[in-house]
């Protein structure tokens, strides 16, 4: 898949959810012997559109800008 | 996946981009700030002729309740000061991470009171006779409370297993000579490398034979081979696993990790393994840092109290730390990077675009290890001007022992939190096939770990010394 001309990555997509509290809530047991606040998680989150764990730097054709991100310049979003 | 406590999208903060904010938005860094802050303060006080001893109070050995009561009556201001110090330090860190102080404070009060009782129970002079090891009591009490009685979920804000264990590991660095890290580290990396690769390949291969998805196979394999739940969540993201894959891997890791907390020290005891050998075996064959430290501390506490176990309690914890932290945890970024390359170039393509970046190795690096190494360097540098006899007489009681006592507190907070946050009925249904695949890796891991620790490198692990 070729990179899109605009850097609209998952980080600024409405489908992407990487809040640690959310991840620990939906991923049973994560807080028992692990943590969503740890460095090893990097910036990964859950894509509600594809139902997958994805990197914040991934992209796809289903990108939908977050409302607050849509008003920012592309470079600011990185 | 559980739907317990899920809120709408708007209720959660939007993702923040990577950068300096990691220094206060990731618990690894907060473990460094807290742990190293304590070590630096201890070092400054030591160089000034003072010590952290006053605030690093722990219950002493006791044989009657009157004796114990007298200790608390004499020392309650010290416990109060220590409680407030932990409360403030952890409170600031967890608030910065996004937890609510209103939930954290009552949780931590409960955690601290239970920890006082558990540590005091372990100091009873008959405790060894009844196998009342504090790590095991903490775990059992926590599991009992969370699975039988139940606590409000909001209190989980104070039961931060990983944060407490990472803070404890940074403090542990101050008690582990850096020369020992240099001397024993390479063997730890070699042994852990052999076992990790073998375990991963077995779990991955059996998973595929059972017809499981490659991404689930990789997530399960990393969970068994590298660092348990942390590895499972890291690799799930690296390979674009389905969102139900990580909870499946996490469930299997938790079940086996809790079983191993009890089994590995018990088998080591039955086999009369020397302290360092048992630590290396536990470090090779446990699946998570927190669970492994519970097992290693349990065996370390037996040394000197049970006939036939050679060595010192420190050797168990040192060998475990070298094997688990240096030999396994450090490499998670490399595992994730390699698997990301394989997933995006060799496996079936998904709808997502992604280019694996070598910088991922650093992004996923378990940063608390930096604090562990720096703490070791600080105390090693201070100790370098002393002979062993002088170290034992001067440096150990004034600098190292108080830090070790504070580490004991951090570890007990962690062990208790494991139990308090492990609610079996809420874990995802792992399914028979993932469980079988993971269990096949456990069998290889435990046997290979034993052979390498107790036979091939036995002489190495038996002789860990300052």
C-alpha cells in the first residue's frame, strides 16, 4: 500500500483509540501483570474500524479526522 | 474482550504525539524519577554522614504480639512519615499519568495497611515453619479479596502492579553491584536468548499446527518467550493483531504466571537448588516481572531458614533480575521490530499501511531499566573506595540496607496488587487451542530453563557475589 500524500495517520483518526484507561478497560487482565502506561506499548491503540491493534503511525483509506485534529495543519498533527 | 466499564469515545483523551511528554506520561519514566530520586537522596545523606534508615522502617523479627505491638507503639511516627512519603510520591506520579487522586488515596491507604500486616506476618519467628512467605501471602490475600469479597473497580487506581514493580527494580539496582551486571550479564543474555527463541518457536509452531492465526501465534509466542503481558501487548501492536488476540494471550500468561509463582519455588526447594541457580531458573521460566519477583523473593526468603539451600537470598534476586530484566526484557523492542517486518512483508496483507521503523526498538525499550543501571552505577561508585569488610560495616547499613527495605515495600505493594487486580471471572476466554499452544511452550521453557540454570551454567549462577 502506498503512503498517502497527506500524513493522515491513525494518530489523528477518529477510529483510533489509544487512551491507556480505555485499553485497560477493554483488555481484561492487562493491568494485572502489565500496563497500558508502559513504554513497551509504544503508541499502539485499537482501530475500531478494522478491529485490530495498530500503530499510531499506520494509515488506511478509511481515515476519518478527529474533529479537533481536522482544524490543525498536517505538520502539527505529527 | 470485556465490556466492563467501557465509556464512549468522547470520555477518553485523544492520543498525544510522541516526544518529551513521554517523560511524564509513561510509568517507566516515573519509576525512574521516583526510584532514582530515592537512591540519590540516600547517597547524598550517606555522603553527609546521615541515612534513609529512619524512614525506611520495616517490622522486625518478633515472637509475641506484645513485642510487635511495642515496636509499632515506639515507631508509629516513622510509619506515618513513610506512608505519607509513598502517598505523595506515588500520588503525584499517578495523577500525572491520568489517574484520579480521589480514587488513588483510599486505595493506597488500604494497600499500605495490608502491606504492614503482611510484612509483619512474615517476620513472625514461626513464619517459615508455616510457609508464610510475604510474597505468597500478599498474592493469596489479594486474590481472595478480589475474587471472593470484591472491591470497587475505581480502587484499581491505587493497585498499579507494573508501576510498583518498576520502582522496586530501580531501587534494586542500588543493591546490585554494576561489576556483577557486567560479569554475569552476558551469560544471562545467552541463556535467556536460547530459551526465549526456543519457547517462541515452539508456541508459534504449535499454534500454526492447531490452525491459529499467525498474528495470535506471534502474540502468544512473545508472551511466553519474552516478558509476559508486556510482550503480548507490544507484539500485538507490532503485527496488527486482531483486538481479541491480546486478551487471549494475556489470559494464558496470567494463568501460567500465577501457577509458576507457587510451583517454581516449591520445585527449587524440593531439589535443594542453590540460591543463585533457583533465581536463574525462575528468571528464565517465569512469564512476567512482577510474578517472577514474587517467586524469586519467596525462594530468597527460604535461604538460611531451610536446610540444604546453599547461598544467600540476595543471590536468588540478583540471578533472577539479571536473567529476566537484562536477559529478556531488554530485547522486547527488537522482537517487536522483527515481527513487524515479518508481518508487513511476509504474512497476509491487511487493509492498513505501515512501514516498520528501527526507531521502534527505542520507543518500546523498557526505560525503567535505565534507572536500574544508573542506580547500580551510583552505589557501585560510592562503594568503590571501601574494602568488603568496610562495605559491610559502613556502606551496607547506612546506604544499601535502607534502600533494600524501601524496595521490600514497593514489591509488597506490587504482589498485593497482582492479587487485587486479577479477577478470574473477568479474564477473556482463552480457548483450548491457544492454551494448549502456550502450555507446550511452558513445558519446553521450564525444562530447558532448568537444564541451563542447574546443569550447564550452574557453576556460574552458584557463585554470584559482590
